[in-house]
């Protein structure tokens, strides 16, 4: 519950002026009764009249504290200052006490009303901020919905064209459609932070791996696993990341496990290492040399462009891409390392 709804004096502040001033008078009357019955007449004549001034200013606002101050001054002067029961001008010391009471009471009432005015302005500003935040969320959702629809139409058109084309063109169109689908996935995980559209990369990568896992399904005996730390990335960098993962896993399935019945494991991991993010795709396939030979054989085809695309994506992320043999294990380890905060972009992770 927002703090400003725990106690909301706005309802009392909206009462008609006579009702608010009557409330202030009632508080003074209660203070007078308590003061009259508890303390001797000549003892601390002004002490119990400060609470009604404060309460009237807080509860009723808009001059109610000053009304309580005026009434308290009159009551204290008439009943508790000698000569009692009159408004005769007392001696100098008593007059000074009366002036000090009125001065301090006016300062207290004025301060409380000033604070209340600041509170009201803050409350309005928070309401405007919440309305603006809701509007941004609606606009973001609408934008995401439209982009996804446009991308789905593009994917559908590509797949339709692929079905009526020869094998090479059809394969290229299906590969391109899959890449567009990876970008469209980003918009399922949009979040807002400091007015920017961001993506929880762990959720996005898990969704992407589920898509890839469902693609191979029961066709290949290959286990596909993901372990990703939770970080926020901009939409553009998350999209680039998704394309890299899609290309690497697709290439691993094609080149690291060339035999249809070959069993294997592919592990995808994403973590932060100091000032860098590190993405790794590790498999236990035929090994780096056999994989590179297979890639070279198809280097002039659309499928052979996957590794060049990954290096281009790594450059766009401001990072670098390496392929090595995992220590003590057969297969390949593909590593993408790129900075957490690219130049000019400080919204992520903060």
C-alpha cells in the first residue's frame, strides 16, 4: 500500500469551511475542558492549547489552525489570565506570555499548512507520475504487440515463399524466418526501467532454448540445457544475443553431431564476469577440427555464413567471439564476451 494512503486527510480538508472551522472549535473546547478540570487556573494557562492548534492545522487545513489559535487565545485570555473572566489588559509579564503564545501558535499553524501544501503537491506529482507510468506501459505493450504482428506476417511470407522455391532458396528463406522469429521473441519479455524498454535475458534465453528444443524434439537424441543469470539488457542487445544463441546452437546441431542417431549434450550458459557478460555454448560432439572442416565445405553456401554472422553480431555488441576445445572434454566451446555497459548506455544493471 502506498504510504500516502495509510492516512489520508484529504477527506476532512474537502469539508465546507464552516464544518472545518467548527471542528477546530470543538478541538479547542475539548482542550479547554481538559485544562479546566486537570490544572489550577493560574498554572500554565497556554500549555494544553497547542495540541488543538496542531490537530486543527493537520486535520482540517486551510486556515483551521489559525482559527484554533484565535479561539485558544481568547479562551486562555478570558479564563486563565488575571483578572479572570474579563478581557482586561494584564501586566507586562502576562502580556508578553500572551504575545509569545500567539506568535508560536501562528508559526506552528503556518508551518503545518505549508508542509501540507507541499504534501498535496507531492501527492499530485506522484499521481501524475503513476498515470504517466501506466500510459508508458500501455504504449509499450501496444508497440510490442504491433511489432510482433508485423514480424509474424514477415515470417509467414518467408515460409510461404520457401514452400514454392527450390531447395537452396527454400532453406535460406526458412533460416531467415527463424532469425526473425528470434527477434520477435524479445518482445515477449519486455520490461520497463527508468523509462527504457529492457529484457530479462534469463527468461528470454530460456524461451529461446525451449523453442530450439521443441524443434529437434524426438528427431535427435541430443540434450539441450540452459543456465543463465538474471540480468537486464536493452532490447537491441538482447536481440543480438538471441541471434548468436540461435546461430551457435543451430550450427552445433548440424556440424558437431553429423550422424542422425548420434547422442550428445549441448549446454548454453550466460553469466557476468566482472565488467563483461560471457555467453558459452559447449557441446561434446565430434570436435573442433572436424566441425571446422565441415564448415569449410559449405563456406560458400547460405548455411556456411553462420559463423561469419556470429562474428558480425559479436562486433555489434562490442565484444569478441572465440572457439576452443573444452578442457578435458571432446567437442567445442564457443565463447562470446562483451562489455556490460557499452559506451553511451548506462541503463542496464543500474
